[in-house]
């Protein structure tokens, strides 16, 4: 069985919830980095990068997506998400965790973090084993790094991705939160989504931690450690909540915003990527005092050159 070339960091089944007649969504993007354009497109045709993941990680993500797609439909049909079976809650929580890690920006940061730590380790080893390296034909540690680093870093990154997206403690943490699906049909505006669809507090382990995720144009998923936060969000006027969440969605988008139509074109143009919050991989890097990849740097542009 051949391995797919196109690796969707935005699952097709998720974007399809915004599709008109189950065919096309409105994709907002900035091909030149400045001007927003809106095009109707089939979700199969964007939201992917070629060869973004390794074969094993791709298989894990596919399994989580398959289970997550079923969990999403169950969630949308449920009268009360608090009564969902624990298996469904865990499958949905696992999908949310992948949303926090699978984007090109996250992958680029993970590569940079692993490379930085790997380089430090190699420099230490170079001093310790300088004579041995010379015996192996390397004139310096630089030669050894150039000869070995690429494959090793790639393997370490994919191993790290596989570990993180299956992190049992985080999945269980999300699964154990108070859940709600807020019906926003009475709003005159529809919810948007993006390639950075989950908004969360800086951590999920505090009493006031919570996250939100649009799951179709009229429904917003909420998970919080405090039932009071869920009740507060649920009690807001639908139009007010849609306005706030859409602004967050567009401000924190990386390359793509998705809607049902281009009604929100001016709004998207004004707010596109104006206040991007730190990704999970960036938060992890800061915790380890590692450098953050500049999204305008050659490395980030190189890692994202095949993003659609």
C-alpha cells in the first residue's frame, strides 16, 4: 500500500462541516503574505503539506482522525456531551490534541527545538571524543554534524511527534474536563475556523483553564476545568460569542481561514494573523529555554513551502 504524499494537517472531515452541499468551503488565504483572497474549494484540495509526517506518525494520525470523525458526529448529535461514553470522549480529546501539534508551524518548531538540543549534545560529545571522531575520518565535529544531523534530527522529530500526539495524560486531562456544545444558530453570523482551530489558555492544568473549538458553522465546543466557565460562555448572547470567537479564529490563523461563504471577507482581511498566540510546540520550547522559529525566517518558509 502506497503512502500518501499529501498530509492534511486540517482533516478533510473537519473542514467539510463548513461545506455547502457537502462539496466546497470558502477558503481565505494570503498567497503573497499580505492580501487576502477568498476562493471556493473542496477541502480535499488544501490544508495539507507534502510529506509533512513520517510513515508511522501518519498512520497514528490517520487512526486518530478516523476515530475523531466518528466522535465529532456523535458529539454533534448528542443532547448532552457530558453523557458521552468515555471511549468517545477520549477519541475526541485525542483529536483535539493533534490539532494542537500537527500544523506546519508546530512541526517546524519541533524540528528547530530538536536540532538545537541535538547540536548541544553533539558539541559536548565532540569535545569528549575528538580523537575518536578523527579516527573515523572526521576532521572536526562540524564534519560529523553535517554528515549525520539531518537524518537523525528528522527521526527524532517524528519520534517526538508520535509521543506527543498520543500523550495519555493530556488526552485524559481534556476528556475529564467539563464539556459543552453551544448552539449558535440564532446568531446572524456563522462561525469561522482556521488552520489553528483550537484556542486554549496557556496551560490546561489550572482551575480556570479552558479551550474552545468551532465544530461547524453554528456550534462551538467548549471544555473547561471549571463548570462556572462553561456556564458563563453558554449564557452569552449567540451573536456576541460568535463575534468574539471569530475574531480569535482569524487573528490566530497561520495560513488559512475557512467559512461557508465570503460574507466575512472584510472582517477576515482586517484581522488575518494579527495576533497569533504561541503554539504548543513554542510553549514547550520556551519551557526548555530553546529559540523560537521566526515565521518569516528562511527555515520556516522552507518547511512550509509546500503548504496548501
